[in-house]
C-alpha cells in the first residue's frame, strides 16, 4: 500500500472527535482522508459515523465490508474496506480506533502510526458529563475503566495531550498527520 494509516485512540472524553474535526478542516485539499465509522448507535451529533442497526452491521460484517471492526461498551464499531483503496491510491487515512483493538489493527496494517489522545482525569469527567449520553453512574464506570493497552513492538507511536486549548493539541495533531503523509 502506498498511503499510510493513522490510528487514533484514547479514552472517552479525551476529545478525539474534536481533534479529528479540527484536523479535517485544516487538511482539506491534502492527500489525507478521514474515515467515518459504522456504529450500532444512533447519530449523536459530534462524531463522524454512520448509524447501523445490529442486523445491518452483522450483514456488512458477513460480507467482509469492514477493514477493521470491534466491540466496545455494548456497541459494534467498524471501518469500511474503502480505506484500503484510499491507501492504494496514495492517501494517508486517519481512523478513530479502539485501544483494545490496536494490536489486531497493527497485524493488518503493520506500517500504521498509533496516536494516543490523552486528557487529565478531571477534563475527561467534565467532557463525559457534558455530552449527556450516559448516566452519572455510567460516566463513573467509564472513568474507572482502564482499557488494557500495550504499544505493539515496532509500531510508530505518538501521544497528544488534549487537556488544554484545542489549538495546541490540534496543531500538534495536524503536524503529525502531515509528517506521516510526507512519508
């Protein structure tokens, strides 16, 4: 494959979708494509995804229409096989992934770059509460959950702290995407 894959991950509330939106706006017109996800959840307004029913998701899965797929928080997530075509055409593809699935993604895309978006615990708590998708108890459980994550040996890896101003973390992310795209 000619193009590269940037696999973005981090805890809920770290601001992954905000950083992806920030970068997408600044990188339009460049050879960078931001993949949407297919999720068995209704549209929540802040995320680049296509809502599917469980049956629709399963039908696509059975037909091998996902390059990547995983389960998390009682939902199913997928990234379509179109990313392979985009990379074959020389595009750098950015996906919003899962820490728990990073190892499997690396097996399929050994040249990918992992980017872990982080934020301070109090920032995560405030962001999760403000999006009002979950009860306070569910938010507390999500914050207490520490998804197991180990950086696979040999993978390019970067961390971005998104606890502060969006321009700082967003600028760092855009710079990283451009570096990966430049090869």
